[in-house]
């Protein structure tokens, strides 16, 4: 395999991108290293040209790698499908659980009173119109500094301004208080002047903003898309419903932490970022009814996995609204999720560890090798894989 070249970061996403050579693990294993717990166990090499810069058109024409048994990735290869073939693979009575978060135009451009240019990436709202944000160049923004956003005017003809309240020591960001009327939330005006931020490894995309939203996105608050859902079209969703494959929804606002690599060698000591979720009573009841009837719970994306499992940490799935910071890695005891639709993830990422917990790390890396050899497209705009319940390690046995 040719050497991978590190993808250049998207200039608007100041985060490191893992770019690591594939490591031969036999020596580490001979030294008694538990690679399921070791960061080194989650390396793989990806040719740069397999990092998808644009989505498939139409959405459901992307490729789908199907893991359908415990021997897949061990004794036999995974199966090649097209995403719209889900209607032939899933069964009547199955339930797809989806994340209906909507990506906000979180990237803003402004200036200081001196005229110096400023770039802002909103992360999350802490209080009404007070947002945690990454600001470039950050070292020059002390409390009290004012930022002026004047690319678009507000209805009253005034410029939009924000004031730095304090530095957030946890991530080097700033708390920004936006000067808006009490009854006007910032998200209401973001559409007028903000831009949708793309992940750091997408740096040559011609995709329109709506292509980085799922067709069922409703609840504004994410700064990254739940990308497993990008493959669905309204027509495919209807075909699935027509054959008895139902859909339930929850909300997890995807944050910048989803792109951060794990940095500690003993992955069990990794501190997961917090994420805001809402799992409604209606969704909980739909899941329980599906299981009672013998149907299968298929999570559409790792965000859905973290939300459902996070809402079941008491031992039983319950309605939940609030923050979770659940880190799932091999050895995790599954409570809800039985199958998973997901894209192909970055090396050394918490997402790769989550999928490893479902089917095993070594097996997953072998499946990734197959995907690379078959020229599957990786990451947010890439292809998908489907892990069926019969292929998992004791998933969702509550």
C-alpha cells in the first residue's frame, strides 16, 4: 500500500488531523500489550484520495459494506451493496433510530474595532445568546474585546456585535455575549450571515450547504452533521416505511469534540467530551415496543449510539434531556443498540473505538483493510457500513 499523505486541515477548523502509518501489532502483542486498551491499536493507513471531498449524488447511491455474521472479517469478507439496498437487507419490524439535529451556520467572520479580521467558530450556547466559541487569532481576545459582524445587517439596520466575556481554560475558547434583543435568539439570525463549517479533512469540496444536512434535520444546534444519516433520501425513507421498517428520532447536537483524536495511550483514561441529548418518551416507547415484538434496533450513526446508551446508564432506557459524556470502547456492556449504520472513521478516534466495541477491534481493522482495497470512500462524505445484529458481540441484550 502506498504511503498515506497527511490531509491538509481545513483552514476554518483549527484541530489536529490524525495521519499515522499502519503499525504492525505483533511485536506489541508479544510484549503483552492489550491493544484493545492501547491507542496504538487503533492506527491504520488511508490513502489521501479515499478521503471523500464531496457526497454521492444521489445520496443513496453511496456504497454500503455489510457485516452480516460473526465470521465476517474473520473467515469471509464483508458484502458489497449500494445504500438504497437497505430495503432488501433490513426486515419488517426493524426500527431505525436517527439523530434529527441540524447543523447551524456556526462559522462567522468579523472584525475588531481596529479593523483586524476575526474568525469565529461557535461551539455551544452556555446561556441566552452567550456562546462558547473558538476565535482566531485567539491570543489577542481578552475579556471586554468587541467583535463586529457586518457582512449582513440586522432588521433594525444595526451591526451585530459580540463581547468577549471570559476565556474558557478547558479548550482555549472564548465566551462571547452577542448583543441581540432578549426575544431574538442568535440561531435565528445566523442564517443571514453565518456559514456551515465543514470538517477539517474536507478542504476541496463543492458541496452545497444542504448536502451537509440530513433530509430529516430539524433541531438546530450541531456544528457537524450526524454523517451516517446523509445517505438517506425522502424516497428511501418512504420505501423503508412501506415495508414495515419504522423510524424513531432523538437529538444529539454534534460538537467539535467529535473530531478530536484520543491522545492518551491507555484509552480507558480518555475523558470524553460532553454532548447535549434529548431522548423523548415517544422514542423510548417505540424502542421498547419494537424489542417486545422481536424487531431489531438499528442505530443510524455513532451519535445515536451514544445518546441511546447514555440514556440507559441506569440499566434501563429512560427518557432523558441533558448532557452525557459516555465513552464506548471494547469491553463495553451494551444496553440498547443491536445494529449500526455508520461511516468509516478516523484512526485513533473515539468513534473507531465505539465501533470496535460492537464487533471487535482486530476484526474491524480487517474490514477497513477490505474497504480500502475496494476503494471505499472514507469519513463524512464517504460511504457507509452496516453492522447487523447477528454480527455483533452481545449487543443490546436488555
